[in-house]
C-alpha cells in the first residue's frame, strides 16, 4: 500500500498490472489498528481452499484498463495512440485544432505548451496517419478509438 500526490503514478502500461490504483475520497483512518493475525488467518484459509492468489488473463486486462487513467502521460505520440483507432475508410478528416479539442476532452488535465500543434503534426506523421493539404491547412484522417475514449474521465 502506498500513497502519492500524483494523479498519474504509473509510468508504463505493462507494469500497471501490479497495482490497484484508487482515488481516496476522504481522510484515511490511521487510528484503527489492523487485525493482522485475523487477516493472515483468512488468507491462509483461502489458500488451503485452493483459491487463486494470482489474477487470470481477464482480470489482468480489466485491472490494466482500470489503471489506464493513472498512467503517466509522457509524450504526444503516446497520447494520440490511445485516442486513435486504426484508420480505415470510415476515418474523418480533421485539422490539428479539432484533434487537440478531442485530446483535451480525453485528457482534461493535460496542458499543451510551446509548439504543441507542430509536435502533434509530427507525431501523427510518425503514426502514419493519412494527411492531405487543403486551402485551410493540413487535414488528418482520424477515427477516434471509442473503446479508450471517455469524455467523462
């Protein structure tokens, strides 16, 4: 058990299966002692019953999905990868400003700085997103990944 003042203490997706992250909604009770002998007895009884002491693949996947919102955002390409589904004919042409709007909905605490739009354009190119130049600027063929896109997050 650990606490942190960071909203995103996890640094990689694969390591997140080792943690169960939660937001604490109120004060933590440090005054009530933990009954360790009872806790250990319960755990030992469950082991003797043959209860699993590991997570199966489905539980691991579920835990990693739950922990995704606690993962550190380390770069624009990583952010875009989580937002964009593989492109197909159903993609929508969007300017960088519209993609940024969706990014800010998906990651409301992320604050772009400096030459962010230029960096985002480079990241989209690195992700092999289809681009076309128009009289209003470059457009990018994007399909938002609805499985990993929650406006309420």
